[in-house]
């Protein structure tokens, strides 16, 4: 028996015209609230008084700023009794939530800039939700179950089938079978009192992009609607204050929109109000499957709570041979965005116009040839290593070095795009001199809840990339007989872009273009998760003494003066006006 409490709190943000996070579109701005956005939290305590906090937020992603501020405030409340390793912050990945919540610069550009009131409101809601959940703890039994979506339920499709079919460990599917090229299993943790289901956590990977980038309102999208439907269903059964979390699993290459013949034509028929109806229907599919799953046999969870968390610098990892597919000297590199990233995805959200993408491809190719044909150049070796790590990616933005096609960011003419105009504005005022554009030091985490190990990943893992991580962790935990399930939760604790398999990366679709640390990113994650799983098997005291268990690495603090310069302080109309006039 566990002590478990749960709670949900609305995020108190009034839409004021800031761009939402997800599509990276300057024009995708919020002027109204369609649905409330919530923080939902569970606090679970075992018989040894170990506590696990699982918190899910209706946002596009978690940022280090969110996690760091949350940890600081919980430490202030609980002191040494709070173990930050046992806190999971995850996001539903709705693309219709507030932006401007990161201290790093790049993904805040459309907002425009950092919006401190957004970050404060989110952290306030997280803290209130967690503290209330702790106050509500009561004796509770926990059960696990799984259920697969029937093949005819139109809930999700693989949006990158050519990349998926490159994997040697998959059944190859045609463009008429994209709904099968994904993990159709939903995994569930149910919380019972008096033998009645009270609340639950669902894990199922599908992008929260039912709503497109032409809408103007905050909305929870499919995951938000799924939670609302499930909570109402439990209320109708007499349950008081139920909380249901619909979190993400391997959603990286999984879309809620049809992918196949005439995919754009079909997508373009869903407009305006129909998009909200479509999101609701997708959420209803998820809610109905979750509730149905609890009608089937359940596995009761018993045993201890434990967790390991380590911050890893993904920009410089040597890949062990077992994960390098026979390659010698494989390494990750500084984060780089490929042209495919700027092109976006054809159905979920197009990026830059095709003529501009063609020009970017040409320029990136020419730049690569230039950098690799002069062995005596001072930077020849560095670029050889960079391209060895980044493989076939047509690098446009070297986010780590803050260069576009080898030139310091800020050089492109502002007339090309309002986002470039905003970047140039920030550079001009000295807002990105020392600040990173994107995170490179990110948290990897494994949670143990009795017989369940939950792998918590800070990025968007594709279906097969996630399966390989799970396989790696399972191999380590195989000797631990009472851990018999390994599940994966994505969008946890920070945001590091995408993670594809090595084979998928070679396709350089959107997901590969946004796999920042190169073609060995997944291999690096597997090697680090393997080590974390080994640490989980050790006793806590022994683990703390193990020098291999990195508890000291952390992202460098963002210079306060630069953060202030990236903050709009209410000058939204001026910034947006400048961009639209460009």
C-alpha cells in the first residue's frame, strides 16, 4: 500500500498576443483562451517514506528554467527531505500553449523573447499543484495495465515513413499503412481506493498538433481533451476530484493527422472550428481506450520507490562500440540545426517556403564543400569532426557556435523573415553574447515504482529510437527480477529537440534535421541510460560514492544582464509591429 495524493491547478496566464510554442511561427499568436491549461500532479510515497512526484503540464515542453525554479522552491519547503532525483516534470506537448518560457535564446525568438510572467505563472501552478497533492495523500493501491488501439481507430500515423523503413529492426510498411508504423500501445498506471479507480496516468505517443498554426487561442489539444473527458467520466461514476494525466511516450514521428495518399488535401479540409472538433475526437479516442483498459486484468504494483538522475553534456560524448554500429571514433558534436528543421513537416506544420529551403540547401552544400577541401585551413580538423558527427545533415545553423553558414548569427538581412529580424534585434542589444541558443547539458532520469522502471527523456524520441532505449535499459535490469516492466516518458525535465535512430537520421527528414547532436545522438543516450540503469541497481549509499554517477554537472547559469535584454517587458506591440513590417 502507498500513500498517494493528486491535484490539478490552472496555469494563470492571460493571452496577450505572444506567440505560442511549438510551430515556431511568428504569426501563431494567442489572443484568447479556448480551454484552460493545467498542471496535474501525483505524489506517491512508499513504506520507507520515499516520495515520487510526477507532474504533467499542458505546455509544448519543459525548460531547465521551469525545473530549476521548481526544485529551488521545493527545497525551500522541504529542505533535505526533498530529493530532486524523484521529481518528474513532463509536458503534453500541446502546440497551443504559451511560449517564451526558456532562458536559452533560440526557441523564444517567435514569442518574441523571454516572458518572465509566463515562467512565473507556470512555476506557481506547478508548486501549488505539488503541495496540494502532498496534502491530499491517502492510502492507495496502484495497478498497471496496457491496451492497444485497434487498427481501425484513426488516432495516429507515422509521419516519416521513409525514415522509419530505413531501420533494419522493423516491419516495412507502405504509405497506406502509416498507422501501423508506430507503437499503438497505451500504458497506464491506475490509482485505486476502496477497489475503485480514482485517478490514473496514461502514456501514449502522438503529437498534440490536431490544432494547426493558424488558430489564435490557448488550448490543451488532444491530450488536454483526453484528460478532461476522463476526469468527467470518473466524476460521473461518483469519484471526487479525479486527476488524469495523458502524458507522451514515443511521439517524435507520430502525428494525429492522416499520412498517406492525398495527405495535404485531407489535412486542409480540417479548418477553424473543425480543428477543435478534430482535437476533441482524438482526445476522446485516448480517453475511451484508457478507461476501457481498466476493465481488463491488472498488475498490482508493490515495492520501493527509487530514482537516478544525471545531467549529461550531449555535445561531446564518445560512443562506446556496442552502440556505434561498428563505427570507430564515433562522437556527438555541438548542436546544429539542419535545413530540414527549417522546412518543417508537410502535414503538421510547414516551415520556410520551398524556394527559400532550396536556396538554404544549396548554400549549406557549398559551405560544406568549402570547409572540407582545404586541409591546411586552421579550422579544417574541427569541421571534419563536426561533419563526421553530423553526417548527411545540411547544417544551416551551428547553434553551439552561434553561426549561420559559418558567419556569426545576425548576418542575414532582416527582410527575409521576422524571426531573423528578432534575432538581429537581440544580437544588436547584446542579448546572446554568452547565452546558449539551445540546451546542451540535459537531464536523463530513470524512476522506479515497484516493478516498473520509467525512463524519462528530455526530447522527442521517435518510435524506434524509444524502443531501443527501452531495450538497452531492460538488458541491464534483467537481473533485477522484480522489475518486469520498462516504459518510456518523453518531453521530461527539459527540451533537447529530436532523437532519431542512426538509420532514420540518414533520411534527413524534419526529425533528423532537428536531432541536434548528430547521427550518434541516440547512441549517446543509450550509453548514458545504460549507466543510469546500472546505478539504479546499486544501493543508494553506494551509488552516491560512485564517481561514475555524475551528480555535479549542471547547465551554466544564463547571464542575468542578457536575460533582461531578451525580455520584452510588455513591449510586445512594438516587437510584433517591427516584425510584421519587415
